C-alpha cells in the first residue's frame, strides 16, 4: 500500500488480512527498504554528463548544493541579524549577532547496497565541501554590564520539505536536512558603548564521508581543512574595554528516509578582548579562535545487529580540531 501527496509519503507492508463479509481488513506496518528489495544498489550524487557541455572553455559549473543556517544566496554571508539578548522592559543591554551563519557548500551523496534482503554496504556524506561561517556579536549597553548567553535555535525541517524526492518503480525515496544552532558564553563592557567583534570564517574541508560493511564495520574519512579568518569589527568612538568568550555549535543533519542519518557539527569559539579609543576613534580586538568538527551517524535498516558484533550508531567522534589561532585587528 502506498499513499502519497505532494509533500509526504507512506509506504507500508501488509502482514495480516481478514475478510468480514464484503469488507477486507488489513494489518500493516511501516516498510523498510531491505524488506522491499531482495537485491538493490541505490546511488544518489552529482556526476558530470557529456550532455552538459559548457559553451566556452572558460566557463565553469559548480554542482555543489548549499545547506546553511541564515545564509544569503551566495552561501558565504549572513542573511540577517539574529537577536540574542536584551534586558526585559529596558534598553540597558541589547545583543544581536550581526553575522551568525553557517553554510556548507558541497556535493552530497549516498550509496546503499542490499543483497538477499540484507545490508551489505553503505556510504554517505559529501565531497568538495567548504564551510563558510561567521559570528560578530553587536552589543549595546547604556552603562557597564556583563551578559551571559545560552540560546538555542532549532531550524526544523523534515520529510514534508524534502530537498530531493524520487521513486524507484513504485518505491519512494526522500532525503532532507535539519539544522540547529546554539550560542553559549558571556561578554562584558566597562562603559556605555556599542561594539561588534568576531570574525568571518572559511574552512575548506574537501571530502567527508562515513561508510559501513559487515567485514570492516564503521569507517570514516579523515579531514585536514584549510582555514581563513577575517576579523569582523565595528563600534562607536567612545573609550571602553570589553571581553567575550563565546562558542557556537552549528549542526547539519542529513537524513535519508528509513535508511540512515548523518550529523556534521561545526563548533567555533572565540576568546577576545576589545578596546575602544575615543581619541583615535577606533576599535581593536585581540584574542584567539578555536574550532572543532565532529560527526555521528545512525543506520535504520533491519540488519541483524544481535548476530553481527556492530552497533547501529557511530560517534559522536571528533574529526579535526584547531586551538588558539591568533585573531586580532582594528577598525575605525
């Protein structure tokens, strides 16, 4: 039985049927792909095709998709400011994140192999990936103040809003992304002032994938990203001193319906001191930047986990970490 609308689908298998008079009563359960296919190789990805010929040799085609939180159309800048904190019933403190965003631009793919109704191979992730991100906290205070911040923003998406949906015969496939954002930390200003400090970030990751098979179990690629940092600073001409210690966690979750999920997590952190100089009319920041990438994955197929000594989940595991990179600059 299959029921489908423009946004959702339901695939079920019948395990019992009873006829009562002219009525037939069916008992069903949600079907999984290894119950439907005895043998199958299912692949999704972006591939070059000879029919896609560029008009000139100088042209290039970027097949990568952008999955991001608060990104603009280029996947490299914030779309809008995000409110973080303000004092209730007063204008003593107002904190917004002028450039809080993350965009992962990559070719996403997955491969599934089923034989004799058992999972014999799985691989998923992305290739040629680049993470663009930013955090610039704009803080305005009318008197000396310190602020603690702990804010979570789940940006829910689900199978009702798929990025890709297709059928193999009558059998539907769909995958989608869910995004989450959390900012945690504190900041202090010792005088009435308005200042924004932070950085724009670019990490070129390359290929990042996870795979599983009965012989080798879980395997994951290694990454060694390149890093580019650009200070993001602006403020008033008043004299003040401040500091901030803030970490942000961006989570991008990739779901292939009833097959597997893959979570890619990007966790940048800043420890910055900043000073406003009314005579020089400038704002300077100095401090450090650190970042951690980690992933986790879950399989949902009906594999006999009690027979094969493996687990359904992998991770969370750290992939790469960068500590205490100098981050300084001034703006007038």
